[in-house]
C-alpha cells in the first residue's frame, strides 16, 4: 500500500482512499510493502526508479547513498520491533526529488506512525520535503535514544542484582544469583544495542551525505536542523559505546561469577570425598575378614569401629571449617 500526504493549513492530510495516481500536490508519498503496480505509479509520476527490496539490502555505500536524475536516494537502517523478543534492523529508502519525499519500506517502525500523526497537526513540518525528512529523522533518533535509555536502565538493574552483597536483600540476591537468566538478559540487551549502533552509524552517514549534496539546496534553517541532528547522532553514538562497554563488563563479570559458583560446587564435592575417605578406609580394613583379627572377638569391636569412622569423618570437616575452606 502507499499513502499520500498533501499539505493543508493545519498540517498534512492523508488521503483515505487509495488514489490510482499520485496527486500533483502530494508532499510525502509513503510506500509500505508496495505492490509492483504501486511502485510503477510512483515511478511514472516522478520519473524516478524506486529501489526494490533486494536493492535496499545492499550494504555498499554507493548502493545506499547516491544521486541520480536530480534525485537523492538514501537507504537507512532503522531498528524495529524493539518491544519484542526479537528486534530487527529494517532498511528504509528515502528519495528526495523536486520538493517531494518518497519513503519505501517493508516494515512499520514506530517513528513513522508517530510522526505521521504529529505531521497532521503541525503546519511547520509542511514547508518543504527537506523539513519533512528532518522531522522523520528526528523521530528515528528519539526512538534510538529511548532504546539506549531502556538498555542502560536494564543493565543498571542487572548490575545491582548481580553484585548485590549476600545476605542484605534475600529477594534481590535470589534473583541475582539466577545467572543464566541474567546472561540471557545481557544478551538481549547487547543484541538490541548493536542494532541501535548500526542504525546510528547509518544515520550519521546519511546526514553527512545530505549536507554535502549539490542536488538540493538547504535553507539556513534546514541546514541548522540537520547539523543539530548530526550532533545528536554523534552524542548518542558515544553513549552507545559507553553502554556497550558496560554490557561487555557485565557479561564478563557474570561469567566470572558462574566460574566461582562452579568452583564452589567442585570444592564441596572434593571436601566430601576427603571427609568420607577415612571411614571408607576403616570399613575396608574391617571388611577384609581376616581369620586372625583381634577386634573380631571384642564385645564392643563393632561399636568402636563405628565411632572411629564417625570421628574420622567429623574431624576433617571441623578442620576444614576452621581453616575457612568451606
């Protein structure tokens, strides 16, 4: 489907009925999982070539950012489905041509829905296609900032739980010691963070390309807005790098705690083996059934053997406990 937005005195108006052709006064044409007929309608109206889904997946800079026929073609990587267990990165193509913006996408990220609703109530975004594009990019940057903030808060909670002193908060300590669940949360946050950083990198390249382009002429207000966006992307990239380092540290710390837990378990088994070795030795000696064994004729030989076995088990345990090995 494709949606056409035309400017009006209060903002942008979305045409409810799907038009057979693109209206002449359309400022924004949004293609969402377009059919072949819809792509051809846009191409014929603006005499441009809309990239296919396969072309949008290209990673080369020359395939993502280029000028052709007086139009700017820019493919951006946008993080999507961040509220699910499996976030993804989706390719979105922006085309600026003759003061019109065309967006071609096969996913529906939240910033597009939010900004479309915002644009219908604010006339300031309708002055030009460049301002409309700047507003869309701002919505995407704000979404990435929200994702980074959420990841940072979740890592703070994980850090407070994993490194909680034992005994002070039994509930928190119990949760924090579920190290497998902690590692799964760290992994999910790390995956979401890497996708956000990929989106920021793509945004930075796209903004540089727009400001250096000679195909479009930016006004002073538009250039200032894009520069502000570039500074925001740079600041978020630095923050994402900090959160990434924190994720790596927390992951290594969790691995270390798992190793400590495993070492404690192995130590317990080792001590248990040492504790039960003397009773086994005593039982083995008295289980040999020699014909000439003086203790066999003692009335209290069997109880004495039991006492010796108990003492040989308790004494090493007490010794290890006092040395702090348990």
